C-alpha cells in the first residue's frame, strides 16, 4: 500500500478523517472517475480526506494533484474482491478514517464484515447511484450506517424497502468542475476558436451518445431536425465514440438531414467551448426507468454552469433540478413536434433564452457545485445512527 501526499496537505478543517475507497484505477475520464475525484477534492477543502484507488498509471499523479491518495495496487483482473477483503482492515489501521465512503458493493460488504467483527470502527456510508435490487446490494443497504443517493426517486425506493434507513438516506445531485465549464468566453469568441459560423443558429449536444448500451435519444434529435420549424437551425452533437459516430452518420444519411453535424470525442476544455458557442443546449433522454428515476447527469450541471439556455426531456429526476420556463424548457420525450417548437422558441426569442440561462447559472452556483455537495456530505457524516 503506497500513499501519496496531496499538494495542499491536510486541511485545517474539522478533525474527522474521511476516506473514499474505489477499486478503479487512474487516470481516466469516465463520469464515475471524475465524480469520485472531484468529490474527494471538494471534501479535502473541509477535512482531511483520502482517495483510495485500485491503481495508478501514467498521468495519475497530475490528474489527482491536491488529493491525498492511497494506492492499494489491487487493480487485479482476478480475485480483486478477495484482495480488498483482506486489505481493508490494514487501511483502517493505517489511515484510521472516521468515515469511509464507497460506491463499490464488494468493497463495502468487506467493510461491513470487518466492522461487525470489531476490526473497523469507521462510520460506513454507501454511495448509491442506481437501484438494481440484487441480493448483494440489499445486503449493503441492510447494514450501511448511512446512504447517499443522487436522486429522490432512488431515496424513496430504498426507504420503502428498508424503513430502518429513514432519516439516514440523503440525496445529493451530482456536480461539475466550475473552472472547466464556467469559462470566460463569449459565444462569438467560442465559435471563432472552433471555426463555427458566428451568425448561425446553433443548438448543441455534448457527451456520450449512449449510456450503459442504452440510447440517449440522438436518433430522435436527428428526426426532430427534419422539421420545417428548424429550417435554418443547425444541430451539432459532440462526444461520440468512434463506433457511435459511424452508427449515427448512417442514421443521418437515411434520414436525409443536412443541418446536423456529429463530432467525436474532444477534451473537456474544448467541450466547454462548444457549449458556450451554442444558442441552446439540448439534453434528450428517453422515458426509460434508468433515465426516469436513477440518473443525475453531469451534463445537466455542465449546461447550467455555462449560462446557456437548456432544453431537456421532461422526466421526474430532471424536474428535481430543472424547472420549466424558469431555468429550462422541458419537453415530453419522443414528441418531435414539441421539440422543434421549443428549439425554435429558444433560438428566436433571445431575451427569454437569456433569462433561462442566467437563472440556471445562478441555481448552479447556489446549489450544485462540488463544494456544496461536500458540505451536504459532511452533514450526513455527522448524523449518528
């Protein structure tokens, strides 16, 4: 087990020590890796916090700068769960965290086992981002000291099945890095840097085109842009994996659209430029269980941080953050005519669009930064069982 001192050192905040354990290795740019990294970075502003990782490759030290890292070295292909089972008591002895957080079910079951034997005395907080209702997950929920979720829908499902957790389940939506997405660039300067027409009407989507193998509605967006209401409006989709790009380019050809451009993966700073370059940001999710109740998309908070107006699918989890005609426009999924009408409204009524974007930006700064999420987590950790 190796330890890397963060660049900022331990904070002078509260005396409690926190540890977030993940089996994942760094560096990586997946949403889950970013989520864990930025949450720990924010917690470190308030209290001494360790990030426990499965392994560190080239570039990890730079990516995790400012964070106190413990490298377990357990990024094995096989028997990884057994390795963590034997290793977590050593971590508890060496780091002595008051609170241990994890979103890995096997690691958490190991923590529960050793705690019940008295070898771990830390408060255990499980970080749940979806509800699978498996036997393993239910064991975690039965014995965790506290639970953090990303949506109220997950919280209601858990408390309904495990009433004993009432009062110990807390919902904290996701967040994003303000320094990356709240950039000081105008629409015109962003378009100039990207080589885009400064006078065009432009609607942008950024992010993966699929999640967990599930469609995220790019095909439906393409269909919406066949509408006569959107003649003269261009759609740019940014962030497709190579196989997704090939698939949807064929879909575009079959649909016969000429006002749609799809772009592959780009860096986060370039992604932020595309967002700032747009007249409106589109966030389409189909009405499926995962999207309807479990997700807390980082994309939503990226969009809010830019101050660009948002048009989004009208789903329960999104209504926990977005408010129709207050900080966004919400539209029923798969109703192409409604999407076309709403998009036309945003690109045509600049005063209304500006008001939506400005309110979303204020909401983000007030409620949805990583520091706000860390503050809420500290309150949860202080809550006694």
